[in-house]
C-alpha cells in the first residue's frame, strides 16, 4: 500500500484499469471545481447575488466537501461542443419519445409487457463514463439501469416491452451508442480511440 | 409577446400534467416493480420538466428561473438513481416476477 492518500483512494484498481489516481494537486483542483459548483447552487437557491450569500455559499460548500467526501472523479477529457450538442439534442428527443411510449403503454388496455435483463460491457471504464451512461440510459426508451459492476465496467440493464430477440440486440446497440455519444462529447482522445478499436468485437455477452 | 409566452406556458403545464397522470397510471397498472420504475422515471421526469418550463414561461423573473433550472437539473440527476436503487433492492430481495422476464443475465453473474 502506498503512502499517498490519493493513490489509496483508488485501492485495488491500480492494475492497469483506467482509473487514474490523481496527484495531490489534481485532487485540490477537483475540490476547487466542486466548491465552485456548490457555491453556484447556493446562489441559485437564494436567488440573488450578494456578498452575504457568496460567503454563506463558501462556508456551506467547504463544510459539504469536508464532512461528506466523495471518491474523486477527475474530468480527464475535454469538452467538444459539437458532440455535446449532439448528445443533448438526441437525449432530449429520446426522453420525449421514451415518455410518450411508456405513457402510451400505461394507458393501453389489456397490455402485459414482457421484459428482460441484459448485461452490457462498456468500452470506457471510468467512473464518470459509467455514471453518465447509466443516467442517460435510464431516461431513454426501454432501458433502466439495475445494477453496476464498477470493476468490470458492466451495466445490468432492465429492458422494457421486449417482443423478440431483435429488440434485445437493438437495446444493447442503443446503450453502446449512448456511451459513444458521451465519450465523444466529453472523453479524452485516448477514450475516443478506445471506442474505435473495440467497437468491432464487442457484440457478444461478456 | 407575453401573450404568446403565456399560452406556450399553459400548453406546457397541461402537457406536463398529462404526462404525470400517465406516469401515475403506469405505476399503478404495470405488472412488476421493474416495469413500474420505467413509468416512474421517463414520463414523470419529462412531465416535471414540462411543468417547470411552463412555470418559467409564466414567471419570467431571474430569481425564479434560477430555482427552476436547479429543480430541473436535480430532477434529471436524481430520478434515475432513485429508480435504480428501488429496482436493485427489489431484485436482490427476490421481489421480481421472473415469469415476465425473457432473459436474465444478472442471474448468472
């Protein structure tokens, strides 16, 4: 076990898996960014910008970071505006179509939908990518995250309203498409390359 | 201009309320916990977002818009997590109707 606290946070995952242990400076930077977001939320909650609110936000933000520490999630990639727009636009469209579909199923008389649970192995195994992909696929048509295997990078997904095996394959592809959109929007160049090299041989169940 | 915003806001409020109603019906009618979670995430989240959009179009003051944006962001961030927690608890405690599942790749883990 190393003495570096940042490395210990990633204990057991230093076996070449893509969880880079951030250095001390990186951790400080992550915390500063988190503090900035917390202060912004605090200001939005109060609804106006004043020195008192700013100070209160800083105090509360520091308290949250000190008393409720989270495992570090370092943003290692970079934002690509075009891909981000694609991600947001397709997400909005899919949220609408998913909602309409589920709402339609809910009010259709005599409907007994069948479902299935599938395992999908993601290609980019960082915590950030796992979390974002899980969030997005819970809000797009037919899929709901059920269980996450963080070390293996596998999402167990409940697929709703399955009619035939093609539906399952299609859902699997849709999940990988969501992952690709997310990585293209915010992933690092390395992760994007990972997508391209592994997209061919990832058809079968892990 | 304000009349258009008011009408759009009203339409959003109505659509959001209808989606919320459909989500409620789905939660009541779907046969299994996991199916119900689908109803509790997608139409419900979009319903709340539409209600918020409607509110934003009616209120139009910066302080309210900030609060509305916060509610929307937290709704998007928390609803899937809550659904996952409920679904996972149901699965682990065996309260899932396996007769409704075509395949279950979580079982052979």
